[in-house]
C-alpha cells in the first residue's frame, strides 16, 4: 500500500509532481483562507516590517508597495524576502523568526520608527520586543486568517503542515 500524506495547503504542480516518484500518495486541502482587511491613510516611516508573503501580496494589491521603494525593509522568511526583492524592494534585514528579527532591531536599529504589516493572527514577539525597547511601532493588520476545517476519514502516514 502506498503511504498517504495529508497536506494542509494545496501544493504547486512542481511540488505535487515529486510525490509519486517518492512512492507517496497525496490528499490536499486548503485549511485556511486569507481575507484582506481594509486599511487607509498610512503614515509610512522609513522602516517597514513584513513577516509573511500574504501581507506583501495584500499591500501590493492595495497599491502601496510602490511607495515603499527606497525604504528599509525588514522581513521574516526567505520566501518573503524573495517576494519583496522580486518587487524591487531592498531588504535591510531578514531572519527566519520574528523573535530574532525583533532582537536585531532592538540592538541595531533602535533609533528608527517602524510600521509592521501583519495579519490579525500573529505572534507578539515583534510588538512586545519593540515596545519593551521604546522603539516606535505602528501595526497595520492587512489580513485575517479564516480557518477552514475538514473532516477527513482516512489514515495518513504523514502530514505536511503549513502555518500562516
């Protein structure tokens, strides 16, 4: 029997094509939905923080990404950095975790004001650390994550879990 894997997000065709060659079958479902939130009248400081590709895409859809050209961009994740770079933005600092980014900002960039484009469901690492270090931070929630649970009555040998 072929081992069955559950993916909590639909995979790209190139990702999906790797599984049969590895002797795996796939069941995939999108367990979340990203809903853009309205935001307007932003005062854009020199320093901008992104912790997700979702935030980048929504800021781009809102037509604001162009106004970030020339600003210092701080981000979490290689893919978020790659997406921002592909849009022509220059990354000043990139880390794998928000807590690490917050510590770097607190140590090396404490003289600036920051704007954080984020989702409603986000960790407190960045806001907490910046506030504790008296670094001005404006948070702009640009999307909400809606959970879409599914009941799947199958057995799986593995799960590909994707977290927003």
